[in-house]
C-alpha cells in the first residue's frame, strides 16, 4: 500500500475524531436526557457524517488497494461486505461483527438522506448514538490493525 493511501485513511480517521470532539458536549448531554428537535437534528447530522467518514475510508481501500469498487443500487452494503473479506492485496479490514454494526449506521444514513428532519425519532437513533464512542473505538482499532498488517 502506498504512503498516499495510508495518509488518506489516517486523514479520515482524524476527521472522525474531530467530529466526535466537536459534538462531545451534545453527546454528553443526551446520555442523560432526551434531545429536543434541534438536538435530534444535530445528532442525526453527526451520525450521517460519522458513517460518511467510515465509508470514505472503505472507498479509498476499495479503489486504491482492491482496484474494485462496488457498483449498482446496493453498492454501499457491498462495500461494507468487501471490507470483511481478505484479498490477495490485503487482509480483511473489519470483522463481520463490525460490519453488522456499521450496516445499522448505513441504514440510518440512508433514512436521513431521504427524509425530512421532522421525521427523526430519538427512539430510532438512541441505539446508534449512545454507543457511538465505543463503536468508533472498535472500528478505529480494526483500521489501525489493518494498516499495521500491510
């Protein structure tokens, strides 16, 4: 893997870290009290950006290492699945367990992109938001292990 590819991956990791820092106060607040509509909309934006950052990393790996990026209507889910499989060029990027978790974030991102913010429901988002720090920690560890394993 080229240094350029590693730098792209590390850049996205840093961006996601910064995203979580930027929303830290809100994330702390909603641990103990349900958010209002403005906070819910902000949290939805956070979840959207969080998954986009992870998907950006996966697209870099698919394009620059695998030289095979999924296409078609289900390409987002196929990209997650591609990252669970080792290839001649690389080991698996993430575990199947992590892929299952990320599929939930992908599903929410799809909902968010195709609906109005007043349709957002805290009950649907809560299970994605409250464990976000731990989910990111697990994904980040797998990404760092992937980079070291190359």
